[in-house]
């Protein structure tokens, strides 16, 4: 018999997923759609997350999820525990249920991981459990690029070949940064990026998570077996780009005169519990891996 009161299994209880998302939609409206998009891409929430749930009359009232995130931190491969989708139903708050569940989660995680991460707009909820805020940075570089050809196309996941391509690159990708990068992770990527356009450069065999705003390029992640210089991506965008904003440490992109600026993405700070070798470095956990 399990030593844990709140640890559940989606495979043992198929009804658990619906109960969970009924709760999560209260706190994170739209999260069910993001999870369903990830399922369609072949990266199900249920296969990746270990749920700790307190039930009341067969209704989920508190949840804390745990996912494994294979990362590279300061050049070393590390499996990090990601705390995600933390929610308590409004009618059951301030009764100590969240603390009970979180204490059990930490007891479980302390046996498996030296490092836990999460992102949140409410850091005060996690500081009593030993989490600390770690500053992140964006990286800006000026340029005057006008690419020569349409070298990027948007992936179409109704096409089985594009879906196969996505899985192949997620499984074989190199970290986008040796300071803080992610390898061989699918679930968080597909939840975070699966409903957004993903751009593929066939000649580079590279997926870029990017957005263009007037003459500014926002670069959120690169999924490839080789990280090419930034100029190689810019050359495949046939419009004027005057500034690039990079949401990960860009030391592999072969660029100069980069300005690092403290930044909070989507109003959610990064919090860490335990060892984190990159703490004094300039970096950002890519949007695709945030939980």
C-alpha cells in the first residue's frame, strides 16, 4: 500500500483526469484546451504528470502535479522535478489542504530530485516550502537583417509527417543553451507551444518557436540537433528585422553586443528548491519548459 495519502494514478483511475481538469479550469481557464492539444500531438498530460490530489465527495479540491524535466544546467545533465498546475478550489481555500498536499509532494520529490522548479505569479505561496525566486533575463541584440528567401514554413500537425518530425527533433534535440537548456522533453513543450505556430527550416532541420512584431523578432526556443548561429535563422526571414529578443541564454548563437536585461515572462517568476548551479548566471528557462 502506498505511503502517500494524496498520490494518484491516471492509469488506475481513468475518471481522475476529468475530475482534475474540472478543478484546474477554475484556476487556469483554457488549460484543458492546451492539454487536449498536447494529447493530439502525442504527448499526454496524464502520461507525464504524477498527480497529488485531495478529493472531497469524489470532487478534486486540491492538486499539485509533478513532472520530470530532463535538463542541462551549466553543462551537466540533470533530471529536475517540475511542480505544476497547483490549484485549490475557491470554496476549500484557507483550510490547510494545499499545505497538506504540498508537504506530501515534497516528501515524494526529495527522494527523487535534487532540484525542483516552478513558475508562478504568487511566489509567496511557495517560499514557506523552501522555494526561492531566481532572477531571469532576456537578451536583446540589434541587427539590420533582410533575409533573402522564405526559408521557414509553419508545421501542419494534420500532416503525419510533420508530427513525426516534431517527435524526432524533441527526442534528439541538443539543449538550446549549456547554461540552462532542455533535452528530450515532450509534454511541457506540447502544452506550452502546441497551440502556437511552430516554424521549420528544412535545410537546417530546425524548429523555431518565434514571433515577429513589426521589425522585432522574439525567439523563444530552438529545437534541433545542432544550434546554428542566429544569422542562419535571420537569413530565412525575408523581411527587415532590426532587433532580436531572445528568451534563453544565447551563448551558442554566435552573436555579439548582446544586452541582458532582468525580465519576468508572462508575469511568472522562476522559483527553485535545492541545488541550481546556474543561479548566478544570466539565463531564462525557455517558455516551452515552464510549468
